C-alpha cells in the first residue's frame, strides 16, 4: 500500500517556514505513513532558491512531485512554466496528472475585460508574472492541452486518475464576500469542470483560494485543503480562545488581532506546538494499492 498526500499553498517565505516547521511537517507526514507527497502550487515566491532546495530535502523522506501555482511562477519564463506543467506519474495502481491551470475571467462574466485588466494590474499578485499572451489565450491553450492529454488516455487509466491543479476549477468554490467578488476573475475557469465531466474524471484536488472544500459536482469529487497564510490558520483562532486576553483587542478584525500577537513569544511557541494539527487538516490523502 502506498499513501499519497496532496498539500497546497505552503507559502514558505511569507509563512517564515524555517527548519523547525519543516521538521514538524516531515514528522507529521511520517506519522501518517505518507509515502508520496505532491505539492499543488504556491510553494514560495522564489522557486529556484527556496522551493527547489525544500523539495530536495523532502525527497530524502518521500517520493515528491509538484505543480506550479501563480506565486511559484514569479520570475519564470513561459518556457519554464510550460516545462513544469502536465506531469503524469504512476503511484501504485493510480496515476497522478498535475498542472497549474490559469484563469479566463469566466467567473466574473458581468465585469468587462478592461475592468478586470485594471483590477489585476492594480491589486493582484499576478501583475508581477510575465506570460506570453493575454489571460484568455493562455487559459484556452491550457484547456486544449488538458483535453488532449485526457483524450489520449484509456478509459481504465482515467478511472484510476487523480488530478492535482492549483487554480479553481468550478464556480462553487468562489469568494462570496462583496469586497472580494471582483477577484474571482483571477481564480480559474469554469471550463476545467466541463472537461473533467466530459472525460469522466472522478478525483480533483486544487488550492489557490485558501479555503477548504469537499464536494461532489456532476460526479467529480473536488477537494481543497490549502495551508494558506499563517493568519488564516485554524490555529490562530484556537490561540485566541486559549488566550482570551487578546479577544478584547480589535476582536472584530482578525487581521489586526493577528498583527497584535504575531511577534509575541507565546504565539510562536503555540504555533510550533500545534503546527502538526494544522498540517493534518491540510492534507488530502489517498490510499493506493500497489
């Protein structure tokens, strides 16, 4: 028996993921009897200097694979991005197909392309990433590649296929808060789901949205359990319950409350002590027959 874990959105640099956190991650994976780990994007903002060495260290303990997220693409050329995309490997009796994905604004059909451009170039991280074409063209190219790859597979292979991607593949997983709805344009494309349904895909794991989901839609079983930024961790809410003295400080604003405690020694100790619990909540695990 092999045991595959898929984990996304580590954000090593933003989360100040040092050796202590790394060792807890490795130990937690070993305690879960994980043999194979796949990182579904947003490992860090520096793929060459941070992500690659991290992947190499993980490889000492597990069979490791990954797909890029948008943060990983920072500083990459289009050929670099393409070289890391659409990897297919066997894990026991299963196959894992991984790719990043992208977005075509189809999750915001009522907002003009020009307005989406302005929003992206003003607020969104991806304004720092250089692609070789506009977002719709890039996404269409990826969708065509996905359809071609799946068409080339046998029905038996597709029945045993697990897909890992970074971007959001279905509109059920969009942001709903009025302040953030406009950013749904950059989360993914509804066309990914159409292709999965067309080919009878059963298992899809994704990240990017920093929210956890598990839902079956048109027979596709979607799972997303990204680790996300520290301030979003369940541990932070647990910490405020454990230390009610901080509840009275900007309790209405989680971001401000996090900033209040993030540099305190007791907060660091609490996160390290309980980080294994956060890791376990962020793992999508598949038991795979050899």
